[in-house]
C-alpha cells in the first residue's frame, strides 16, 4: 500500500514540477508549484514527518505561494510567446547539464542504503511535534531565536526595497 | 517499507527539474519558483535521511531551512518588484545594467 501511495505522489510531484517549468503562463506555473508542494508534503507524511508535512503546507503552499501569486498578479504579466525561440544552443546546453547533474547524483547514490542502519524503531516517533519541540527548544534554542531575528530583518528589508519612493521619483523627472 | 534510494532518486529528479528550469526560463519569477523547487528537493533528502536514521536533527535543519526560504522569498520578490518598477520587465535578459 505504501508503495502505491509513494508512486502516485512521486508521479504527481515530478509531473507538476515539469508542468511548472514548461508552462508559459506564470500563474499556471505558480499553481503547479502549489500542487508540487502539497504532494511533497504527502511524501513527508509517508516518511513519518508529520510536523514538517503540516509546516510545508502552511508555510510553503500557504504563505510563500500566496506571496508569489500576489506579486504575479500585481505585475500583471502577459504569457510568454514561446519558451523555445532563439538561442537553441542554450537549451541544449541546459538539458545536457541537467542530465549530467542527474546522473552524477544518481551515481553517488549507489549503495547508500547499505550505509544506513536497519530501520530503527524510533522512526515512528522521530517526526512528531513532541520530538521536534523537545530538541528545538533545548539544544537549538539559540538558532531558533536567530531565526526570529532573520525573519524580522527580512520583512524590514523587503519593505525598504519595495517601497515606492515618491520624492526620489519626482527629483529624477 | 520503501527503500531510501527511491526517496533520494525522487529528490535528485526534482533538483534536476529545478536546475533546468533556472537555466532555460527567462521570467525572473519562474526562475525564483524553480529555486524553491530545488530547496524542496534538498529538504526531502534531509527528511528521508532523518527518518531512516530515527534521528530528529535532520528535521530541525529542515525547519530552519524553511524559515530561510521564507525570508529569501520575501526579499527576492521585493527585488523583482523594484526591478519591474524601474525597468518595466521581469525578463532577466533585459536586466543588464551591470553588464560591461
């Protein structure tokens, strides 16, 4: 049963990833990415990482993708006329680079399962909120607080970058 | 139980799709989404190793990488917005102010 769910989710993930890359309409690309995030969250559930599956849906498929869609609709972009027009050499090069990267990664994966111990009984409980919270708020408390500062800095920085400076614009005209 | 190899192979394929997307697309926002896809692929690797080891540390790392990804998305979209406002384009081939 697990195998069938995994195959279904893997096909969904790869298909929506390809759909995102090959779609001319930016909004459709973003919606494909939402589908991709949700199916990756399903795979996290298969891996017994319940907390991160939830966070994946809340943060990625929820917050980040809403931000993306908001910006796309704010910019009011037209469809790209064609993905493959000129500079064909670039696409061939990109494709071959992708194939080389994929084969390198897959080659390095050979025998990686033998390096791991047998599936430990802790796997069932490793991904629960209790287990993560126990470690997060003791051993990694400092890093957690730094994350809060990072997010605050990101919000302030984004406001600084994106704000519309009326006075500057007037001076340049 | 599924072998860990399958999760890692899926992650490698997703990473490659993201990489090719970054290389062939010209729309800055789509390139940005491809970067998010690559980040997700790496997160998947971390979680599968963490799960198969029964060790929660890998999932903590994914938690922090999610926070960094959120910060990165906010800043990146702000930069794209600022470029669009000044240059009226999100086509990265037209953003060549720093080209010599």
